[in-house]
C-alpha cells in the first residue's frame, strides 16, 4: 500500500476485509488521534480510559473486519463507536463506585456518631430517592444519573448523548422539580 492519504476509506475497508494489515495501519494512523481527542472529552479522567476506549474500537474493527458493513462515513461510524465505548465505561465506573451512604460515612467522621434513628431515616430517604429516580422518564433519568452519579458536566452530557445543552438543562430541571415535589408530597422534605 502507498500512503494513508492516497486511498479512500472505502478502499482501505475493502483491503481490511481481505486481512491487509497495512490497510488497518493506514486507518489507525488516519483516525486514532482524532478519536482519542474525542474520547478524552467524554472521559477526561483518567486518560487511560479514553485511550482504552479508542483502542477497543480499533481492536473491534480488526476482529470484525470481514463482517463490517459501514453505511455512510467511516469517521462518523468510528466516532459513534467511541461514544458508545465511553458510555459503557461510564456505566461500568458507576457500578463499581461505592454506595453513596458508605461514601458519606467514610468522608464525614461525625456521621459515625449519628443516632440509630438518624441512620435509619437516612437509609429510608436514600431508598425513597432511588425509587423516585427510577420513576423519572428514561431520558431525564439518564441525564440526572450522568450528572449526579457520574459527575459529568452538562456540556459532557450533551456531547455524550448528542443533544443540545438546553435539552440537558431542561431534563435536569424537570428531574429536580419532580423529585422535590415527590419528596414534599411524601412529607420527607
């Protein structure tokens, strides 16, 4: 193969399907730096996670090279794949994070001196909040959890979900309003 710039994406994909490593190298050279920058916007810390997400996409590209059927732009296909990998990693990080009440007790030594009824009330309130969050509409729940549980900024959520910043703000406003109203009605305000 000549240089990466001398072949179209489709020509490189065709050569990749035939198992040409040079085609894979050309695609990697062409797209990896941009995909890594994109992944770092979605997963800024640690940077290893962004590198892993971008590398996983290329591993998958090589592994599935014979079945690969890219409709439209290869760049869009790869960016979408990176976005999904980053989202998977965020979901995995959320599952591995300690429970909020354990984290609170570790960070606040005075919490160790709470009376049993205060601890019970805290656990009941935490349970109620989890139930209420589950009642949110799917998109609002996702935005709320990405912001509160994964500590993503509104801009990062907008990029990840491919929605406008105003949509993220609207979903958060509606989620918070619902939770406040539900807590007020339940008398736990």
